[in-house]
C-alpha cells in the first residue's frame, strides 16, 4: 500500500509513511503536501539525491533518525548543523555535510519503483537538478 506518489524527474515512485517510527515527522510533512522542490546530487553523502531547503521548518526535531539510510529510504533533516534538507538514498549512503555526519528522520520508504533509483541518481549526477513532487496517492 502506498500513501504518497513521488515524481522525480520523469519517474513515478510509490512510498509509505513510517507513521509508527516517525509519527510527528509524518504528520508535519503530510500537512504540507503536495511538496515540490528540486533535487541535486549529494556527493557528500554518497549515492543519494537531496533537496536543499534552507531554513524551512516543519516544527519537529530528531525522530527515527539515521545516518546510514538504505536505498529507498527518504529522510527529513530538520536543520541545525546544516540547512534543512530532504534526502533520498538510492545506494550506499552515509548522510553528511561539510560540517560532518548528519542524522535525518526516516519518515518515508519507497515501495514501488525502487529499480529506477540508480538510474535517477546517475541522471541527477550527470545532468543536474531534477524536479521533485510528493503528493498523496
């Protein structure tokens, strides 16, 4: 079952909220749907794309936070050491910034379309920013 559809470039992916593990993050993010931004490649972190969001706040702190997301896990970093950001892991990832390791709230997991993530990541790396839209399914 999917809760949201993630459109990343020309690909549509399905994802579920991790409401049991990150209820506050899920509720806060859900209230801001549809969410639109652009992603760029996250070379600091390895195989991931991210949306830099400056000082955007959804009013939550650390919850279900990880530094090592698995492919298909979507993290919300609420800011602090670095700016607010949304990160989507597509391969081996160690979430970090120029200030060092970061831990982001794992609040979404991609459930359909995982096979497209490596292609998406390489496209962002070699062709640049891609549009991102997350909306209710």
